[in-house]
C-alpha cells in the first residue's frame, strides 16, 4: 500500500478515517478546558501568557498528535512482534520527549524528566503490550529515555532559541507519528477491526492530560534554576 492510498483512506469510515477527527476533537477539548481554567484561575497569575502560553500551546498540539495514534493502535489490539515493538518504542519516545521538553522548559530538568517519564512509560507500555512483553519493554525503555532527553534538551537550549527548538522538535515528532500511522495502516490491511473507541476516549484523555500539565507547570515543584 502506498502513502497515497493511506491519505485517501483518511476520508473513509474505518479506523483510518478517525485519525483526523481525533486530532480535531483533541484540540477542541484541550482548548476548552484551558479556556475554562484560564477564565476562572490562570488569568490572575502575573505574566501567565508570556511565561507559559507558548509551552501550553505546544502541549495541547502534542497531545493532539499522540492520542490519535493511541486510538488507532487500540482499534486493532494485536500486532506482529516487530510492528508492536515499533509501536511501543515510537509512542513511548514521543509521549515522553514532548512533555519532558515542555515541563523541562518551565520547571527544570529533574521535574521535566519525572513528568516525561511518567507519561511516556505509561503510554509506551499501554500500547506496546499489543505484541506482548517485548513491546512492553520497548515502550518502557523509550519512555524512560525520552523523558530524560526531552528535559535535558530544554535545559541545554534554555538560553539558545528554546522556543524555536520546540517548534522544530514538535514538527519532527509529528512527521514520525505520521510514519507510525502509515506503518499501522500497512500492517492491518488483512486484519479486522477489533475495538471501537468513542469520542469520549479522545475527550477524556485530552482533558486529563491538559489539566495535569497545567497544574504541574504552574503549581508544581521547580528546580533551583526556575525558583
């Protein structure tokens, strides 16, 4: 199957056709919860938008890239060993590096690493189990490494185009996730769909991740450099 076939399938009613819809629902859900939090609480924090706005926007976009891939994997449940390992590794790495980078840029390397590892290992193991223990191990290892690397990159870039680097990091991550979705498309042409998540799945995870990120970023602990 060519990439052109994959792009055409995005308009059908199958699992592939839900990818773009999931991105949209995730973005809208996250922006709504952010708007509510901002109206009732965050707008009273001095310099909130200049200090946190850019990184929260990256977080919202990042979650809107990750959640569709998670839902796509869940639609088929089981994969061959090599494919499952790639799924666990890719989702674990992206889901840890991006949050690690964001929190690392606002709260410091240690807490960015902790936050990134928690999110990445969780999603990596959850999705890597589609092929058994090897996928679980790949997801855990990728989440462990990605969280530390994301926070480390943010700290290293702190005085050197941190925000521009963030845009590049997210663009590359988006490209990688598109490649992952294309791989899943190729691997599942002979497989039947085994699970169908409703839009509540997308809304729940978008709300939860956005709220946790905002709370941790604004009210969470910070390294000495950011105190």
